[in-house]
């Protein structure tokens, strides 16, 4: 091997390594904005740890505490065993375009006679103009599905995305249910109801 060939090969290997390092760094940087965005969202919503602040901003309680047994039901959404908690919905903010800075739903867990903010949710109605499921934070919304009767009319076909910002979820931040959230001994329990899936956009 000549000295020229040797140095050329070394240069190619060095360049390949440099490109690989740059791509790895870029991938890491690409993942950071979502994390930063989520942290900023959590901070902006911290005032709602007091549920009365949520009510003042027109997040109205659906009263029932939502729990799923994990049983698979044909034609229904497949939710892992766990709870969603008590939903406070801001109906006026529901639109076909989800706002990452303003979830439509705040979710509370009943704890020691009070309510603890544990998660948020975005609801997006299914419309004739819907071409594909919406996405936020790199996550695809679940659905389309019927409304969660009896808390939400079944006619409200929609997509949704949960984010467990205020309580760790062993199933992942964006899982719809959390096995560590409990509805036990809550004064207004919601009977378990399967949520039916509907045909997706064509």
C-alpha cells in the first residue's frame, strides 16, 4: 500500500466518523425540543394543580372516575388495565387542530378526599375533512372512537392523546391509562364502558 493510498483511506475513515458523529448529535438535538416543550407545558399548567383554577378557566368536570379492566372487547378501543381518572373538559377549546400549549382536558386522581392533577388530554373531533390522525410531540392520536358514554355523548367521534405530565406512568407518558391511578372509594364512580372504534379517514 502506498503512503498516498494509506492517508486517503485514513481521511475517508475520519470523514465517515465525523459524519456519523454529526448525525448522532443532530438526532439528539432533534429529540430535545419535544422534551423542552413538554417541560414548558408542564410548567404552564401547574396552576391547575388547584382544580378550582381549572373551573375558573372553564374546565368543567365530567364527575365520573374512568377505569378500564384491561378486558379486550371486540370493536372497542384496546386500553391497558388502569385508570384515566376524573376528566375536566374545556369544550370551547375543542377544534380540528390541536393546540400543543392548551390541552382540552385536565385529568385528576381522587386522593385523600381531594383531587390531584395527574395528566392532560387533547380531543380532536372527527370531521369529513379529516385525512389522517393528528400528531403532537411525535405521537399519533388514538382513534377515531365514539364519545366515552355516559360522560361524553357517543355521537362525539374523535381522536385523543393523553400525556401523564404530573404522575409517572409505568406504561409510558402517552399511554391512555395508568395502572398507578386509582378510582377506589371515589364517591361518583363511573361504570366501565367500552369505547367503540369507528372507521378511520379514507
